[in-house]
C-alpha cells in the first residue's frame, strides 16, 4: 500500500532511491586524459589542478593549465568531432570553451587551445573549423596528432614523483624505459 501523498510534495520525493553502484569509467577516456596531462607536463613543466577522466565525454577540455600569460586547454579531437557532427555545431564547439574564454579575459591572458587526435581510427581534424573557432574565440587553436605526441614523449624520463604518483601513463612510460 502506498503511503498517503502530502499536499504540495512532488511524487518523486517520496520514492526510494535505488543503488546504481559505482560510476562506470571509460578506461580509454581515462587513458587519453592522462596522456593529455603527460603532454601538458612535458610542454609546460606544470601539472593541472585536476584532470577530467571522462576524456572526450567531458563538458570542458580534460586538461587546463594557467600560466602568467595564457590559459592552455588540452582537448581531444573526438569530443570536437562529436559536437561538429550535430546541428548548430559551431555554437556547441565554441560553447565548450566559454568558461575558459571568460576566465582568460578576466585574467588578461591569452587562450590557447590544442586539439589532440590520439587514435588512428578517429576522423581527421578539420583545419577550417580550427581557424573559425580561433577567430571567433580570439584564441590560438592548434591541431596535433599521435606522431607529435610520440615525438614529445620519446626520451622523456625525467618525470617528477608527483606526476608518477597520479598518472598511470607516466608511470608505465618510466617502467617501460626501465625494462629495456
């Protein structure tokens, strides 16, 4: 028998919540996000405050760094390609960076966006979209592929313990070089 409904209380309030269990992680997305963090550290010698492990499914770029002169977003091309395939795609792509644009402008910094294609089975990045987004956001947008990522990572063995403690991709890279 259902409990009596109180006046003015939505029916959803009285329903018991079911346990949905732990959140499901996309390990490919996690790996790509950790790879972006590794690339960001190699380039800037700085760790982001946090890494969004949802990877291409995240609402904003998974890795964002702030330096004294610029805000740098490391983003995955599949996230942009998924937005680019929708109606009103340009506004959705630009909207992904809206908080970063506002933050960069408020801080008097330049916004730099890097789109990374880390898998060979992904569609090729669209350079025309990059130019249009760069012009609209008044930012620098660059395209990068797996070959550039490999070139940056090769020979990089001087990774600090703080990165090795939180990034399994960095740990496995050091482990791989140690076993050669």
